[in-house]
C-alpha cells in the first residue's frame, strides 16, 4: 500500500474519531475515543486483503473485550465500533467480520455498520 493511501486512511480515521468525540456517548469502562484508539492499528488490515493481523490490532480487540464487561459497556462499545466502521472507506466487511476470531475473541454478533448493538448484551466465555 502506498504511503499516500495510508495517510489518507489515517486521516479519515482521525476525522472519524473527532466526529465520534462530539457524540454524547461514553462508556463506564472506556470511551469511544479509547475504543477507536485501540482499534486504529486494525485499519490497514480491515481495508486491505487480510493476511497477517498486526499484534497491536489484536491487543486492542482483546482490551476492548476485557474492559467492556457490563451490558451497557458492551452495547456502548458496539455502538462506538459501529459508528467507526461506518466512516471507514474501503472497509472489507468479510475481513472485519473475521477479525475478532482471528484475535481469539468470540462475539455473538458480526461487527459492522449494520450491527444491532442493543440485541447483544452478554459476554461470551
């Protein structure tokens, strides 16, 4: 991937984070900014052709899963991810859907812009 494409994607993600910061949406365990910061290393992976998942990406996925423990935490984290993914241009939905399991995290739903976060409230073991 060219450096200009990476710069464009990082710029889009940064702008998206600024938009989300304006939302009156926070988590007890972590904020939308924290969710997006933890997932930023995943952007090249979910906008590319898959392959190797960067360790910082999986670390972020696992951290969010571990920190969002209550029903409201998990729904809010889901909403943050939903908002963030809807703003990423070139998002590969198949790669995004497989990201949690590639990082050893099992979710009862598929991540993406059309996820209904209110339906998914438990933390699978």
